[in-house]
C-alpha cells in the first residue's frame, strides 16, 4: 500500500478536528457536572460497631413527634433544625441512633465524602450536646431503600418508660445542576422504622421572597402558606403516620439577560 505524505493543509485540518473534539468533551463534562451536597433525614436505629452501619427496626422506642425548621439562605445554603421526641416503651436500654446523609440517592456509587462540605452537624440530647461519629452506610443493608452512604451516629441511653428530646442542627448546599436547577431534600422515610406511628410531624420551610418565583416543584404540596416581611413560609403537619415520602423542593435559577 502506498504511503501518503501529509501536507501542511492536512495537518491543519487534523488539528482543527482535534480541537473540535476537545471542545465537545469539555462541553459534555460541564453539562453533566452536578454540584452535590447531601440531604439529611430522620433519626433511626442503626446496627454496627465498626466503621459501617445499617438501619434496623426498633420495636421498643417510639418517635412520638417531630418539629422541623428549614431555612433557605442559612449556613451553606440551607439551615436545618430538627427536634425529635422519643419514648422508650421497653426496658432500660442503650441505642445507637443515626441521622442518614444522602448525596445523590441511596447507594449511589459516585458518592464521595471528600466532595461534601462540612455540614457542622451537632446533636443535643435533653439540651446537652453529645458526641457524634460519622460512619459509612453498609452497601449490603437488608433495608436497601432506607440505606444511605453516610450516617452521623450517637448513643442514647433510655430508662424504662423514659422520654427524651433530641435536637439536631446543620446546614447543606443542596444539589445543584449545571442547567440552573437545584434541589433541597429532607428524608422522612427513616422515621417509619421506630415503634408504632409518629403522632405528629410539624414542618416549616422559610424561603426568601426572591426565591419563590424559582420554585418548580414542592412535594408533598404544602398544607399552608404564609409570609412575613422578607420571607414566604410553607407549612406541613402530619398526624398518626409512618412516612413513606420525603420533603423535596425543586427550583430553577432565572437566567440573567445580557445586553447586547
């Protein structure tokens, strides 16, 4: 077969083609890139004494009620305070509780701890701050639909018949996509693992008025809407429930028109 000696014109054309391919790869990477920050969720009981844990059902301790306040524009982007009231219906016990941490979804293979900003997660039991240990969710958990990659764990001791109040504070960025969409999620489903139903869940989401026009979906739909001087307030209230859903809010950033 005869060899063709490349001409200067052929070399330039090849370089143009290579530059076009490189530009296309950069575009695809930018389009697919997602800024991921986790959603947290209701406490549940966890098994595992090592670096990995998995959620389990608890037939003695009841999550009686919960009050949740979500504030857009606080901390890393979303500030959360969760106050949960528990009662032990069994004998004296010590429980490893865990607060699940979701990035893209249960067991997403792309989840990496180093990609997640520190949420400054703090836990208080009856008003006293308690030590929290960050662990990994076991990928082979029997409860796959309630298994998440990162769990903040802590020990809580209960006397027979004792009630305790646990308060968490933290902040997250939420999840943001390159097309301007972003999302906040709070996991309620794990609260269904405790004894009996949750008697009452009260949720308040505080949204600056400037962000209300960016809302594309709120699920489930809020039960009540109010406002103060600077914010719109969304409310939910649930009774006698084992939640099979999460609180999810989706938004679309407005594009700023540039003057030509």
